[in-house]
């Protein structure tokens, strides 16, 4: 699994770097040894991160990158692959990040994918002209404060090659989002969010299936995502299996 984890970690990192580059939120990315800095300039800590590409992080590089990312003035995080060592826990604490969580990295091959769905709602790609609506539905689906995502998905992001945004409609209104990102033979599944009033009707499954199906049709061999605790059983039922569990440190409550 380590080779798969390395490949998908690299794919995820490339997606984040490209998003920071093309987003009108004027984010940035940086490199220092095996540490990477990703700043989206949103109010979402996991989208502003000092990330180690190694399962055995170089603490000096990670510490320096954490200082740089932490000075950006936005909620931020430190993310490491695998279980964090005591030294990493101490490093995060020195930077004021005392809350520890998990980011399960899951993958599904095209051969193992279970894409059946009973949802009949309309799912369609959305271009940059619909970016404001997309952001509104994404915000409602993740139940974060208005403006948390800022201009992250604005500008020409949804017209950028390799990025495909989706909206699902029900009874004439947009109720769910998805984002597919293509690269290195893999389709990344992001932004699976359903507004509270439309949940428990299979929309999350349907959206995930659409992103995967389009990615496989375009030549991807593997789909990957980070699963929440609530979403993990759904993804397992669709063929996803745990590849690696990352550790994320953020500020306390």
C-alpha cells in the first residue's frame, strides 16, 4: 500500500497546489525539504496547511514551513502522513495547534467501483459562470459560516483543465456539490456536500458515483478521497478502501 499512498499523496498535493495557483483567492504554495506549504486564504484550516510528504517528517523543514503558513493570518493546520510521533505532537503544540484529528485517505480502483445509485436528481457539470451558486451550495452543505470558502472556487477555477465541478438539482434548486480533479491516472473526489434539507435521499452517493464515473471514462484507473467519519461507511460501500490515515493538527475549539 505504501506505493499507492505515495502516488495518491502526490496527486492530492498537486491538486492543492494547482488550486492555490488558479484561485482568485490568491493563495500560494511553497516547498522546503519534505515539507510543503499550502495557503488557500480561506477560513478552512485544512485548506491552509504545512504538510509533510514523508511518513517520517523532517522536523526542521516542517517547523519552518509551519512558521510560514501560520503567519498567513488565516485558520491553518499541520498535516502529516500516518500517526504523528511525539516530536510532531510537540511541534504542533509549539505552534498553538492542540487539536488532533484524522484524515483517512481512501482509494478505489475502476474495477472495484460500485456505482449503482437510486437517486434520480439531475447532476450536471458547472462552469465558472456558476461559481457563486456552487460556492453557496458548498457552504450550506458543509454547514460552515457564509464566506468561509471566500473566492476559492471563483474566477476560472471551474473552467481549468483537470477540474470539473458538479451541482445536483432537486425540485428546481441546487442541493449538492462535487468536484473531480484529474491527474496521474487518478480522479480525486472532493467537495461532496449536500444541503441539510436534502440529505438521506442518496444524493451524496449519486454525486460521488458521477465524479468517479466521469473520471474513469476519461482514463483514470483509481479514485481517491479523504473521508469523514460519517461518510466513510458510504465510501466503503462504493468500493473504497483505506490506504493511509493522516493526522491533522488545528487550533483548539
